[in-house]
């Protein structure tokens, strides 16, 4: 079945450093790759996403890259700040019209940014 | 505020009991998803509905069932509850087209004693 592996499970960085989280997926038909941030006790919130027809996408300090051949994608956070501390989840899905969209999440990465 | 409403926010019950969690999707969203998140764990996909019909199923236990009603709200029924069912249950909704973005509710925290 579909599977998404995420590494590392925990990541500790100093404020101002960069953080990179990597994910691999198993279903080559996957075409949508979002990243969610979940603060303690809160709901997951979408921070950035990328579709299979794009190799890279950037939004201010965060960027996502996708390598379809290798079936992996990564989240890059630059100039990290303490408020970036949270659990980050990658996900992969096949999304098409007609309502089918089985979004499978990775296990999550707990990011701690130390002042 | 994502626009997805879940009730109740907290629920404490005993083993063997049955509970119902309710979700109202964002206005205009046709798809509803249910996820289970145990303590310090990831998001386990349970089930998805689109416009009243089941579309995808994850590792949902036979003791659990769900449905989506004509007004598009959804309910997740958990029966014969066990201690291990204690978790945060999230509902999410999406338009249901190729865009794919999910919007999560605040979750229902279930504690089974």
C-alpha cells in the first residue's frame, strides 16, 4: 500500500540555522505533496505544497523540492526562528476530480529551534 | 480558523462504551476526511467521504464506522472502546477536486478510562 517515510524524527537547530526534512513516497502515481506544521495541541496547518509538475517551490523562508524519479521531496527552512519549533508532517496523495484524494502522512519531524 | 468545526472538543468515557464525533466541513467543501493521532504519534488516515459516498479507506478498525450526510456533515462512530482508542481525532475537509488541499478542524480529544 501507499507509504510515506519521513526523516529525521527529531531535529534540533540553533536560531538562524537552516533545517531540512526529507520524505520518500512509494506510490509513483502521487501528484500532490503538502507539508503541514502542527504546534503543540493544535491542528495541522498547511505551510507549503508542491505538485508533481513542479520541481521546486519557495515561500519566503520555506522551500520544497521534489524529485519524482527518486520519489522523494524535502522541506527547507532557512534562518530558523524559535516560532518555527513544531512538528512538521509531509504527505503524499493522488488528487483528481471526482473527490478521490487519499492523503498519507509521514510520521512527523519534531523541530526544536534554540535561541 | 479553518472553517472546519468538530464537536465535542473533549470527551471522556469508559471502556466498552460508544461515542460519536461530529464534523462540519468548510462551506463548499464536498470531501471529509478522518484522521487519528495518538499521543506523540503521526496522523493515521481512517476514512474519506465525498459528497456522501465513501471514497477511500485507511486502517480503520471494524469497531469504527463513519458516514457523511446529505448536508455534508460527517460523523465518526467509535464502539466497544478500548484504552488504546484514546487519541485526538481530526476531521479535515477539501473541495474535492485536483487541488487537494485539506483544512483541519481543531480535533476531538477522546480519553478512554
